[in-house]
């Protein structure tokens, strides 16, 4: 496991989206969608807009993947977050970063909050 650097965290705090590349069962990226990203206490998080039924959420938890930002690809594991306080902190991070932007109202709903993942660098 590799820690996120201070420089990487600073970039992630500034960018609006990253490219999310979860892997399928054959180790191939099956989608390339921009997705909102937040940080909290030197950790990096994503949420699935369609909740736990999102294809990328299920595949990411099972197979890992990559995210792309700042012209670089980063190999990651997606780790489901189930701690209520951590989920609450991530919700606040979404509100702080994306306040007033569409679809922030959706991203803080329980359905999305329950599909919070921590991105752990490989």
C-alpha cells in the first residue's frame, strides 16, 4: 500500500472530477467516467451516484481499478466504508467542496452515502 502524497491530496482537493476506471473480471477497465472526488484526513473517497447497485461500485470492490487525474493513472483498491462517522465526514466533505453544484443533493442522499468507497493506492 502506498500513501497519497501531500501534493496528490492538494491536487485532489482542487480538481472537480477524476476519471474512474474500475476493472472488470478480466482486469480491463470497462468505463471512463468523470466522477466527483473528496478527501478527508489524508484519505480519498468516491461515491456511487446510483448507490451500491452501480456497476463501477460492484466491480471496483471486487477487482480494483485506477483513477486518473493530473495526467497520471493511479492503481487503487476500492474499500467500502461502513463506519457511520466516516460516512458523515465524507458527506460534509462533499457539501464543502461541491456546495451549490448539481447533483450535490443526490450525492448526499443515504443511497449514495451507503456507497462510499475509500481509495487505497496500490
